[in-house]
C-alpha cells in the first residue's frame, strides 16, 4: 500500500513510522512544554523556559552542567519554603561568566514546579496550542510552496 510518496510496509507500517521519525526535528521545533510537576520535561533539551531550549540559549553553561540529561523536577529544590532552582555545574563559574549565569537564573525566575499537575506539550504554531495536521503542513508551507492537500488527507 502506498500513501502519497510514503510506502507502508508490513502489517505495522514500519516504513510509515520511519518516515514520520525523520520529520521529528521539524515537529520538535514547533512544540514546547508547560511545566507542571517537571517529571516529563528535560531541563536542558526541551523548550519550556523561553523561545529556545536552555542548551541552545546557554551553551557554555550546558557544557558545564554536571547532568545534561536531567528532568526539570530533579533540579528544583523544594527544601525551602518557596522552592528554588539548583542546577549543578562541574566547576565554579569564573567572574567573566557571571553575566551569563545571571541571565540564566533570570530566565528560570518565575518558573516554578506545581505539584500534582502534569507537564503538558503544546503546539506553538496554532492559536489554541493544539496540534492539527493542517497546522503542521501550513507551518511547513513556505518551504514546500503549496496549499494543504485536504483531499489527499481526508478522502480515501
């Protein structure tokens, strides 16, 4: 069976899913997270605290991070009354790095974990933050240069 240019192979459509995975980078650029308890959002890699992920916005600090693949919840210290961010770095910061450190903590300020509330992925390119095939296609349209082919998607 063939859908558009995608060959669906086998009973589980392995070829289709491989093609979908190839589009992950484009998809990932268009999603972000609203942090609740922070257990499903990666601190450095996911977009949850500003326009870019923290590893992109602060590459020097990311390189100094003790744990690069850590969940948001793991770097939140609730031992104090209000809670605070507690990222761990492999060394102390130099004087010339303090401006970036200050900017980093300013970005984190105002973001706090909310116990009992799940993290939510949302679609940044639609008004209602909800993913639709049409909104994804439309966000790619400047690159593709054509209108959404609804007849191919919705009609057998």
